[in-house]
C-alpha cells in the first residue's frame, strides 16, 4: 500500500475519515451476474458508522446489492476484499480459518470479484466460496460439527425447537446451507452470528424483502 493510499480522506456525504484505498471511487454495476449495466460514482447510501474495515464491510454489503440479481463493485470494496484476504492468509489459524483452508479461500475471494468475466476462474471461485459458507455456518451455529452432524442429541432437540417446521432436522446430519444459516442466526452462539443477523436485518429492512 502506498503512502497516498494510507492517508485518510473525508467522505463528502458523511464526513467520516476513510482511507483513500477504501473510498468508493468508481462503481462497476452488473445485472444477472454477467452483464455490465454502467460505471460511475456510487449513489448516496446509508451513513457509515466509522472508517474501520468492519464498518466499511458492513456498509458495502448493504449498499452494493440494491435488488436481487444486480450488484455493484466499487473500487474501494474491491481493494477492501483483497486486503482482507491477504490479512486472513497471514494470520495464525483460528477456528473457521484453518491453515489448509486459508490460502485457497483468500485466493478465491480475490478471484470472485475480478471484473474479467471471460475467465472461468471467477465462476469457480464463487462456487468454492459458496461451499465454504456452509462449513463456516456449521461451526458458528454451536449445534453442528464441521461435517454437519449434531454435536449431541440435546443440540438436535434444541434445533427442532428453533425451527419446529423444518423436517430435515430429524436427519443425522444437515447438508443444506439455508437450514444451517437459520440455525446459526437463531441459536446466536457466536458474536459473528449476531453480526450476520444484523446485516441480514439491515438488508431486509432497506429493501423490504419478503423472504
């Protein structure tokens, strides 16, 4: 990162100091994952909490998906994802980010947001990350083992209380990212689950989702 990138700049909309590298800049907007609609400045969004990487990530996740099937990739978000991937790969092992997984996940994060759609590696990276999400959600649920099996009969019974209409909870293991995500959020056994629930609520509230 250059010295110029490290200097903070003040957001014109909100007066929040944000490193130049993570300021929105140009936004590349896409429809149905492949067709570019337009490029230009990010439209006005909700205020930032502060200029930290966590706050910027939450801000961009809500701001960059205005409707289903369309999304934006601002320059600042691309840089943020790239830097977070590098940070994750360099950090010591930690529960969901283990040694053998960190390198491939970090690479997939960078490849998934490339603007070069003619390269199939983008699609492969996105699919790989989607499979990793289920693994992460299992660990954060507090109810499931990494392979999707129940930690204990008591945990399975608790899951049935959380999702009484879900018949798949009678199985010996769960292999469905939607069900695992719901369990993670409802059980709220990890602060990161609370953060994902907060993001989910923000997106639903802003776009009046009926899901």
